[in-house]
């Protein structure tokens, strides 16, 4: 994922990303119709998680994200998200699974992560719309607690999604996503922000945790 100065609608790549993710959602829905699950509530829960994830993704891409999205990013991320939705559905649709503590914990984490991500993106979006804030780095709201609090929200959301499936396999892509944030996305974004905001970013980075509030 690359970061660039200036704004770009990037409507084609964004819609491609959403379309590929939606294809995964539709395929998952068809799988559920064919699946003989002993607990129908689980099927509704998995479908609800997929829908909430998709709606949040669409809002973020079409409203909050103003940077350029390349075709490579649109296609690759869309395929990845579509694949994850399908695999989480498969891993979470085992006929012997039932509702319990792990599932409830997953729901709470999924909702919490979705709120953190969406709320932080909205706070930044609303702040940047004000003309007096043009050219300045946003460090308020939830971003006071971590420089990349939206990535943290994504991580919490996917951990919750994985717990809902009650399958250890689901934690593998979540761990890969976390490593991607730590070693690829955050360093690239930090480099871009330092180039764009200079001393504002340096001062912010000096006193703010990187990803996990109060810890890292």
C-alpha cells in the first residue's frame, strides 16, 4: 500500500476492491444456504460479521479515504478480503460448533474494533474538512492514544471475527495482518507523514504510542 500527497478519488480501484470483497460475501452466503449447521444462529452471526465488515469498508473507502488507491492495491486487497470472508465462513460453519464464551468474546471484540476503526476515521475526516486545519496533522480524538489507532481497530475487529469462527486456522491470517501493519504499513505511512508534516509529526511520534494504546 503506497501513500501519496494530494487527494484522489481513485473510484475505479476502490469500486474494484469493493466488488471483489462483495463477491466473497455472496459466495459465503451461498455456502451458508447449502450448509447443514446444527446451530443456525452461528450462520446468521457469521453473515452479520461479514456484512458489517463490508459496510464499514465501503464507508471508509468511499467517504473517509482521500488518498490515491492504485489498481494493484484495489485488486490485491479486494481479493484478500474476499478470500478472508469466504475462509472465515468455511472455518466457522462446522456442524459441531455451538454458541459459548469464545463466541461471545469474539462478538464483543468485533464490535469494539469496528467502532474504534470507524470512529477514528470519522473524527479525522470531520477535522480535516475544516479549512483552518488544512496542512496540519490530526492528533486528536482516538488518535491521541495511538498514532495508528485505526489499524489497531482493524486488528481487534479481525481477532473478534476469528474468535467467532472458533477455529484456530482463522488466527493465521489475522496474525499475518498484524505483522503487515507492524513491518510494512506503519513504516511506510510514518515515512510519508514525516515528509508531509515534518516537525508536527516528529513531536507527535515522540509522545504517542505507535499502534496499541498505552503499550506499543
